[in-house]
C-alpha cells in the first residue's frame, strides 16, 4: 500500500476538449506518494461516435509544454510532445501513462507512477488522444489527434 504524504492533491488539471470534442471535460488530480505520484482522473462527455471508433481506449500522457493552445491545424500544439526528461524511447517516457478507458462517455482512472513527482510536472500539460497508444510506435505511440488538454497547476486548496 502506498503512503499518501498529504490528503489533498499536490496539483490538478482541468481537462477541456478540443473544438471538435468540446463536450469532453473533467479533472485530473496528482497526489504525492512515497516514490512517485498517484493520478486520479475523472473525464466525461466523450461522444459515442469517438468511443465506438477508439474502442473506448485513449492515449493519456503528460506532455512537456505548458499551454493548451495551438493553431488551427493542432489546437494543442503548444502542449508539445511527451514529457521525457531522460530522453528515452517510447513507452518509457516519464509522461507515458496507461490508456484511459471509457464507457458510455465516462472515464475514471487511478494510476501510480514512479516516473515523476507532482512538483516536476506542474506547469506542463495532460493530453488525451483520440486513439489508444500502441506502446510501440516512435516517438509517441501512434495515438492520434489531441482531443482534450489540461494545464497542470499547483493545488491551491
């Protein structure tokens, strides 16, 4: 069992969908635990057609950029690529996380990672991709377009 260092999150991100998937919204909370981070995410508003197309699985990653802004070609281009301070191949990037899985437009997950602490990713972004990560393709798992984004901020409870 993990020892929670504090009972409130160290950081959080408010998730908002892209213009094409504006119904997607939710929150991700990051808790410091001994040896790493527990992320807890609650996402809702995933459209049925997207869920059918992806099989209900979506790439879920910490990205190195600090902003959920971009261009008309990529609304979240400023989120940049996967958080990878060690410069290792995918899927060993620090920001590589298990896939997000949805049912009836709702996804909830809790996952532990020893690859970073919350304070190391404050100021970065969390991205949800439209397709599942294949955990093989370089550089980022062939998980498709960025469909939702959240900027990771320090918890101000």
